[in-house]
C-alpha cells in the first residue's frame, strides 16, 4: 500500500513538473505566475488528468518554499517564477 502511495506521489510530482514546463514554454514574458488552478487546467487540457486542486496546492506550496519563490498577496496562493530558473527547480 505505501509503495503504491509513493509511486502515485512521484507520478503527481512529475505531472506538475511537466505542467510548469508547459506553462513556461507557452509564456512570452520572463516571469510566469503559478497557481494550483492554472496547473490543474494545464493538466486537464494537455494530459487529460483531473487532480484535486488542494493536492496540487500543497505540492506547489512545498515547491515554492523549497525554491524560495515569491508569493503574491492574493486570496489564492500564487507564486512568481522566473522562466530562466525552471530548469533548476527542485522538486523535493
């Protein structure tokens, strides 16, 4: 059971990583704003995967803390990511 949970978590992290990469590829500015809703819509449109937004939000929050991303002061947590730093993002 735990092996399956760990595998699901790795798959989820991999999907979120791909979604962030896709967001950055399609963005024309040097900064992309990340939110769990935006990542969720990219996952749904490009991979046909529907993951709960709160699950994505928890992973995004850990990712932001680990990489020291600036949080924007909005009701929904959003983080600023320099596109030049995408390749060096740490995912746990």
